[in-house]
C-alpha cells in the first residue's frame, strides 16, 4: 500500500484551473478568467444584439470618455479596450474611502465570417459604447465597385 501525503490546497488549485478553463473557453462572456475576477479588474458589461443586417455591441463604461476607448477589428476579432484613470494617486487629496474601480480593460469577440470590418461604426454616448457591425454580404450578391484614388 502506497501512502500519499495529503495536500488540502491541491483540490482548490484543480477547481480554480477548471473554472479558468470554463472562462477561457468563452462560456462566460468574452473569456475572462477567474484571476481577473479575484483581482477586481475593470470589466464592462456587454450586450450583443443581432438585427437583420447587423450586430450591435453595447458596453457600459460609466465615468469614461471617448478619448479613453479603443476599438479595433482584425483577424475576425473585435477588441474593445480602454483605461479609466484613478484620482486616488493625485497629490493633495486625502481619501478616507476608495471604492470606485479604476484600471484598464480589454475584451475580444470572435466575429470571423460574420462582419464586414470596412463598415464598422463606433459611438460613445452617456457612458455607453455602441459598435455597429454589418453582416457580411454573401459572395456573388450586392457586389460593389471600390473607387481607386490617384495621388
């Protein structure tokens, strides 16, 4: 009979790894892992709505400004990122309590084969980022001529 040393933390490590795997496989919105939740990182809530000709992605970003946000599309991924700066480190301020979240975030959504990156439109109003992603036109339908500009 072999004796094994009891390691109570091993079970918790396995549970954490299993939960991380669930998050990384996009089971819960955008692939955020458990470590991010435990660190209380900035993580905007997002809705994705499908309409007849487009998808609308809306992200709640209270306290942010449009200049703090980045929206990129490439390789089939829509990336929303930004940074909410903190007043906590400003000189001359004596905070008794600091509960407001600050920091940076980055969320990615796989849109490969679903969107036309040439027409993506992003607007920011009243703390909500709205990104409109038109659906791709089927091959052979609605072909359009692209103007060639001379320099």
